C-alpha cells in the first residue's frame, strides 16, 4: 500500500494493512495522514539487533497534537475531531511497536533515491523474506535485479563474498549466470557486467562461458565500452 497525503480513512486503512503484516510505503512531505505516520516514524529508534522499536517519551503527546492536521486546516472541524487524535496516536504507537519493519518512509525531497526504487526495495524485501538457500528465490532476485537494473540489490543479497554458500550454488548453474550476464551485455548494463566478473571467482567457468557464448554477441551487439571491460577481464 502507498500513502500519499490522505485523510483519516487512509490512515486507518494503512494500519489495517500493517496489522496483516503487509508493507506500507509512505511519501513524506505529501501532507496529512502520510506526514502524520512519517512524524511518528521519525520519533522512533529502531534497534535491529534486538528486533525492537523504541519510542520517545513524548511520543503520545506530540502525535496527539500532530493528529489534528489529518483533519485539514479548518479549525472548527479540527476541534470537533479532537477526541479522536489520542486514538490515532495510540494506533500509530502500536503499529510502530509491532510492525515497524513493514513501514517504509520515502521523502518527497529525496534526490538520491527515486520513488520507483523505494517501491522496488519493498518488493525485494518481500522476495528476500524467503529462504535464500532456495534456488528459485536466488533466481528471482537476480531476475528482478536485471529487469530493474539494480546491481546494488544483487550485490547485497547475492554477490556478496560473505554469502559463500550462495556463490557456490549459483556457480553450479550455468543458466542463471548466462542469462544475467548476456542480458547485461545486450542492455549495456556495465555495472552488472563488472559485478558478475568481479564476484564470480571461478575463472575457468567463465572462460568456458565466454568461449561458447560470447563470440556472436561480441561481434554483433555488444557495445564498444563493454568490449573493453571483457577484454580487460580476459587478459
């Protein structure tokens, strides 16, 4: 679920999704319900090592005040809804304490990470909840990393030297590596090409791959820049 602005109903719907452990992406700076959730999120400290969310001492008082702005800027309307503000603050408190990992905040002013990438990150997070020893999960992660050109995710979740068991698993299957490598060459995704060459340490495996599969791609479709990368690696 994505929250952009929104009213009380939007907030309640978001809380319902969180209760079911579904991810909620909130656009900070879009106003009202979205900013209310984001403010509560910013007042929290997340201790990942303890799997725990710690709220500041003034959380309820600050969020009860902030809840007024969910009802807009009509002073009379806000005063008539004041009784609900404490309830909203407590609902958000409970959601943060129990489902903080499912709340994702993206600032409207963030120029380094696009909203599209924020959505992709959530999808990857859902995908990676499964057992990464399952080959199908690894295949899906690399498939979407290729589709969305996200070498950062592929590196974090798969091509990480600390994940030695995963590296051995994927090196034992030519199809997934061949597909990822070939697609990256054809789509001129230089980072992914370099990533595969850097993190897959079995030189003999890739030598065979290059000899068997690369000649026609190199001649007909691979860009000059990537040819330099390949030649440098093969030297």
